[in-house]
């Protein structure tokens, strides 16, 4: 086996799943390997996502059915290339249409605002969705007592998580409870010609609809989105969630939510993720560092 193949994570799973779907994995290009492992088959114009068969794997399989239904409703979503999730080698593998972006910048935030407005106006879907449980993944990561996280930080995070969940449970919703994307931010949007699409539907749930609107503003604080972009997002959706009394609770929940993958990556030996995790913890725990910008580690 060549070094190139050895360096491909989950290569036997990719090859076996592609064979079952009638695709050739030989020229697959790795896009990323985080909570999901994602490859592109450029010749077949297919994206392959490999997920664990835990809760994320179950959601990955469900996302195929969900996005097919959403597309039939006219929502601007990324669509499956294969109508079944394949369970193989202890993983869930799904296949999606590939939308080459070339050198185009990501769609502006107002496109996301429009898609979320349309999503939240849909009737209830004809299938059951899980109820959103705030910071459930973080609780699991902390319960494992990761060595990559000092015990003082682990206790601090767990106490803060519990307080935020308690406050979340008491929040009134201005927009009502219904189907939400669950991880809606501009990084999950793509161009398909002149039309922007929303992808990555693994975290679809039933929750207060405000949940989908907070992420971009949390990103504005932590990653420096410009004020004009945030304003246009609110205009496109038709409401500014920052006016809502529960905004700060959901913004802080999003802060902690983003730590989960960094804890797991740091625990697996990812040094760049470990450094960013320390950076984010410092900004959260030290009031003097509250304005520190966060960074995305690919």
C-alpha cells in the first residue's frame, strides 16, 4: 500500500462504500477529517461524508431523507447524490452532490438569512425530528475527562454548561418552536451557479427558531464578521435576534458548543486544535481576554 493511501483516514471504509454505491474511490481527494471525514470524487462530482455510527451517524443517515424533502419544498439545500446511507466498517457513509466553488468567496450572510427565513416558514415535516438538547456533545466530551483539558478547566466548563442549560430551559421563544438547521452559519453555505445553498444538515432538530439566528452573531464577536454583513443578515431574515431577551444565553451556548470538536481533536493529538482550545479557554475565563479573536483550525 502506498504512502498516499496510508495517509488517507478511513480509506478502507471509503473504498468499500464507494464500491457498493457504484463509484470509484481511487482518485478521492481528502477535504477534511474532523467530526466527519469528507472526500471529493471530482470525476463523479460527488462528496463522500464518513460519520461515526453513534448519534452523529444516525443523524447523518437521517439528513439524506430530510434534505430530499426540503428540496421538494423548494428550499435551497445541498442534495444527496445517493438516496441511501451506507452502514459499513462501523461508520455511516453518505453521498452528496459536489458543488465546485473555484475561487469564489462564500455566499454573503444575507443569503443565509433568506434560506433560514424560508426554512422557518415551512410546515412541519412528515417525519419525526429529535428535540434539541443544548450542549449534549460537550457534556459527553467532559464526562470522558479528557487529558487535553486541565481538570480546573473541565470543572469550570461543566459548571458553566449546567447554568446555561438551566437558563435555556426557561427561555420564552418569540419565533416559536419548530424545525431548525442547528448549525446555521455562512461557512455551511455554497454556491450552485447564482443560487446559494445551505448544507451540513446533520444537526437538524426541533428547537426555538432563534437557535438558527444566533450563530452568525456569535461569529461576529469571536471571528470579526463586519457590522454590515450582520445587519444584512437580519434584514434578509426579517428580524434581528439581538433584540430578543434570550440572545445572550444562546450566544454563550454557541461559544461552548464550538469547543466540543476542539476538545476531541486535542485529545487525539491534534496540536493546532489543542493550542486553539487553550486560546479559547483563556478568552472565556479571563475577563481581560474577553475580546480576543478566535481562529478556525482546519
